[in-house]
């Protein structure tokens, strides 16, 4: 996928960014579950472990259903738990 207009932009924060080795990427549209499975294949198990314990945001709002369809132009953010208060 070349441009965000045709795909879903995924942004990685903190430990997810380190595990992914990049701050963001564009992936094919699909359900959040399909996107996370695709990222698992591409980025590996250490990323997947972090992603499954992370908060997920879609277009700035909390994602509560991994079967939610993310359409082209959407943004998925992976925010790992943060230490501290």
C-alpha cells in the first residue's frame, strides 16, 4: 500500500514504536483483528505481545471491538501501557 488514502495508517507509540522499528506505516484496510494479525506476521512476536496489551485508538477514539472494520483513510494508534502516574 503506497498512500494513506488507500490504506489504514498505523501509528506506534513508546514500546510499540521500538518493537515495530518505525513510528508509523500504512497497511491494507480490514478489521482491527486482521490488521493486528498482519502486523504480527510482518513485525514479529515481540511486537504482537506489546500490541495485545496496548490501548488501541481509531481516529482518536478508543477501539473496543477488534472486529471493527477500519476503512481506507483511518488511523489506528497502538499505545502501550505507560509506567508512572
